[in-house]
C-alpha cells in the first residue's frame, strides 16, 4: 500500500522557519522524483520544488528561491522541505508528490497546513 505522510506544518510568524517531512512507503522511493506542492485558499496548486532521483533540485515557484530548500534521504524514504524567511503568502496546504516517468506512477500525500501569520 502506497503512503506519503507529511508532517511539520503549523503556525509560524513571518520571518520564521519550518521544516516539512514526507515519509514514503509502499514503493521504491529512490526511483521517484519527489516534489512539494502547495495550494492557498481560492488558488490552484503550484509546484514549490522538486528533487530528482540523482539529487538535482528545481524550484517551481520563483517566490521561494533562496528561501526554501528541498532534500531527500533515500535511506529513510523521506523528502524534506526547509522553509526559511516565511511570508504570509507562503501559507497553504503543502503536499508531497512522488512521480516516476518510466511508469507514469504518480502518488500524493494528504498534505500539511502551513500558516504564516503574526
């Protein structure tokens, strides 16, 4: 059974930091590109960052460049999103995604809420 379980969200003041984690199970984690997406109320889902099976990273939302860092630990089947200098516009539900191009396998977690507010 495939599972992606996110954690680490919460309420933080502007300028603060959070570290999100996503633990995967039920598939071969090291063979999947892992991504974080976010969705703010009333808006569509947007890609925040991705990390390939080789460790190469891509930032999706230009607004997070220099503030957010994605990483993975294949030994722990976990992908992380370190978020620094958080802004109110970073608020939303952050979801973990696993994608394998060769099989078009695509899995989603249920998401974790991040709220940036004073």
